[in-house]
C-alpha cells in the first residue's frame, strides 16, 4: 500500500470514528421522575399557595424543600423498591398538615446501547394516600419514562 493510500485510509477511518461519536444519542436523564399536577376538588388546575415540603419516607431525604406556589411536583422514584412512600407536609401560618402518598410500581431496566448506561423506567400499579389536605388522587399515565407527561393528578382540599 502506498503512503498516499495509507493516508487516505487513515483519514477515512478517523472520519468514521468522529461521525459515529456524533451519532451516539444516549438518554440524557438518568432518573425518571413521577410528575404530579395539583387540582382543586372541582378538577381545575390550581396552585398550593402556602409552603410544601416533600420527603421520602424512611429516609432523611428532602425531595422538595419549602416550595411556594406549587402547581406540579417532580418526584424521583427508587430503582429497586416495589413501592415508594412520600410524606407531603403542607403548612402555612395557621395550619400544618401532613399526608402520605404511597406509589406501588414495577421497575423496568432500559438498555439503549453498549455505549450508554442502563436507566430505570417504571410502571405505576396503584396509589394510596391519607386525607389531611389531599382529597383524592388519580393515575392518568402509568408509564414513567423520560417523556414530560403528567402521571398523576392530585386533588387537594380548598
């Protein structure tokens, strides 16, 4: 092989390597989140005007810290547990209410390619909750992946 052909072959190989790296499009997020929208008891989208803090039950992890004017929540789901339990503490100057939100799910490992890390997606199976300020809750999309869709509607007391 001549020096010129070798140079052309090496340049072509280098171009293929560079272009293949540009084509690699791994999922950007590594945690899929449960998206919850807040509604009043009449089914109208609303805002919690006072303070909301959300913790993962059994841990000291604060997932939402002193959120004001809450219209939606994005809560990470665990990788291995069959269910997640969240403590929602809603409070103001004259009140303090805590509700528990229980989410039963399956964990679905997602493999994209050997060059990308595996990620966890979830299928929501059932929900349960206490009723201090939560009036009711409804699943609207049980597939939790990386699409930005609402998974649950939370109806709150007025």
